[in-house]
C-alpha cells in the first residue's frame, strides 16, 4: 500500500512539473521576417540604387534597428542580385554579456544569411533581440538593393 501511495505521489509531482514547463517559443523572432518581406515589393528597390551602378550590385546600408539591448545595423554587399557579404556596423555591446551574445550570434546569422542569399533566416537561440534587429536591418538593405 505504501508503494502505491509513493508511486501515485511521485507521478503526480512529475505531471505537475511537466505542466509548469514552458516550451521554447521561437515564434516571435522567427515570425518577424515576414512583415519586412511583405513590404519588400515597395518602390524602394531599384529606384534607390546609386546612380551609375546597376540595380542589385553594390553595398547597401540597412536601417539601424533599436532593440531592448542596443542598436543593430548591417550593410549588405550584393553582386548580380545575390547577397555576397554582410558587414555588421552596429551591435549591442553595452556590457560583457551583450558582447558575449553578439560574438556568438552574429557569425551564425551572417553564415545563414550568406548561405540563403537573403534575410529569411532563423533567429539564434539566446539572442532573440539581436537576431530580430539583424534580420530587419539586413532586409532593409536588401530592399534598397532591389533584391
């Protein structure tokens, strides 16, 4: 009888613990890229290309995006309509933790953006705000390039 009570109590405790756990919710950072994409057909594409250069070729600076931890801004280099390089101009660096997150997240975001030739990339876990700012700034640069 004592074993049955102990088994029931431990099972109940386990169920309660499992119900209180919150699953990882990447929907906010990952769900953010579609709104900029929805605006990408706006007339800011080829019309904003510098005079004398072919639309979709050159280096385009993205909008600075303010996040909870600081501003994120990137510049995208595009050749023949394809993303070939991303230069990070501003990232959160107010304290050691910000610098650590940035050092971890930015190379991964850049690698994924270059592999996919665009801003449709996944956020880096643990760097949601930085990822969000990076994606938005990159998308604005690509919009300027007409890509």
